[in-house]
């Protein structure tokens, strides 16, 4: 089976979408969780610290952080996205980055190797992440909440974590973090909306994300049209989003 992210990397030239990013606007009732996540990471910036980026993808975010730390190592299980990340690194001549093909369930580094581990919508093997952190080290994550694009998935009758709307990821993860021995500095839910101007932009979005890994532009026309009929507003076609942001210390 072809890795979903390898397929997306080849199609769009990166994740997500490379230079083909769909057009949309976002409305945040409280705060942009991506900005909150990055801000918390930068509060820990240091020329002495070594960072592990778990599920680094095409390395765009990893590159953005490279100026703030001694070294960042990115791991991913998509060879195509890692190829793109390495090409970007060579082009930018950034020397304190390293990209490695690896399984996040079994990270190829010894215990207590890293000062910080970050995870941007990547896998969640928390016991392994705890293992590779130094005592006093930090783990930061922005993940996908259980109610993310709920209405869209209901219309399609399938999708990531389908049907588990009432099982709070935040509460479940907090229990696991405490069991492992993490100190929870912050753990928050973020809800917001995205508005897509037309059918084509929403279709492009669905092609490039793993909400429906089997999404097909032609076969799923009826579902997408049904969703748009229900979700059209004056601002555009609304898609509800849900993120969780964690900051933990070992």
C-alpha cells in the first residue's frame, strides 16, 4: 500500500499542498492554535538545546524553527516528504537540521537524548516520546481533536476517527500523560471555523489531507455537493475545526 503522505508529496510537492494550497479564511473565537503552539516552542528556544520533530513531513515547520535551537532532528515515515525536506535544507544551506526515515513507535535514539520533542499533528506514541526526553525536557504537541470536521465526516459517512465525537481526546490524553509521569503545564481545546469560497477550493483541500485517505474527486461528488448545500454561508462554505495543544515536562 502506498504511503498516503508519499502520494501527497508527489502530487502537491509537499505537505500540505506545497505551492497549491487551497484558498480559505479562518475565524478563531479565542486564538489560532498553530500560533499558540509555535509560541510555546519559542519560549524554550536556546542555542544549547536539541529538538526532535516527530512527523516532520516536508520539513517546512522544522526549517522555521532551526534558527532558535542548537540542532533539530526531524523524523517521518514518508520517504517522499523527507526527500523534499532534505532538498529544502540543502537549498537553504541550513547546517543544524537532520532528517531521518524512522518509525515513531520505535525512535532510533537512546533514552534521555532530547531537550525538547515536538509533534505537529503527528503520531501519538507517548511512552516512546517520554523515553527519549531528558529529565526536565519538554514535549509539545498540536493534535487533531475528536470533533474536527465532524459534520463533513457525517455527510460522507466515513473518515478519520469516525463516530468518536463524544470521546474527548484531551481528557483521554491527560490521563495517559499523568500515568507516564509527565507534568502537565497546559492542555487546551481550540475550536474554530474555516470558510472556503467555492467547490473547487474545498475539493483541493480534501485531496491533500488525510481526513478521507480514500477521497476521490469524481466518486465523492455527491457527498461534497450535499455537504456544501448544508454548509454554505455568506462567508463561504464553513468547515468546523478542532485542535488540542499540549505542553508537558518530564
